[in-house]
C-alpha cells in the first residue's frame, strides 16, 4: 500500500505546477486526502485537504491560488498550484487519513494521517 507523489519541479514566481498523488494497494476514495508541505527548518504543515465527498479546506496562505481535487476512479488526488511565490518552496507530501472514512470532518493535523507519499520538491525562484 503506497501513495506516490509526482509533479514537483523548479518554476519562476507567478508560474504554475500540478502535483499528483496516486494510491496503490487499496482504495482511498472513502478517506480524506491532503497535501502538506515542509520547508527547511520548519514543521510539516497542512496545505489543503479534501473529504471523500470532495469538500475542501485550504490554509489561508494558499486560498485563491491552489486547488485540491480528486479522481476516485484513478485513486488519485491533485494539487493545482497557480501564482506561485518563493515562500511556497518546500517538499510537498500527500497523505490519507483512514480514520476519516465517509467523514465530513476536515482533518488538519499531520498526526491525523497514517499513509504518506514520499514527497516531491517544489522550488519557486524569484
């Protein structure tokens, strides 16, 4: 059972990237999925989360710029990132919370998630 994140890279400020996170080994369609990020010297923090019914929650700093979505048929969650800023530079991790099955609750703590992808580096140059 694993989550595999991809799509990171180097982009100039104002540019866009789309991250993907593909699940394998089990279906994640009934669980909340999320994207977290961790910059050097900082704690891992929530970027966005999506419930099984596709309700979404974003941290304030990315509202209006990032969009989280999921394709349950493909067992995949996405993060579309537009208008990127240098402060968005970090390693981005996808995660799944099995405690969230069919739940409408937004899970915002890293400790709520028990499956993690390997991380993908996003670097935004000024």
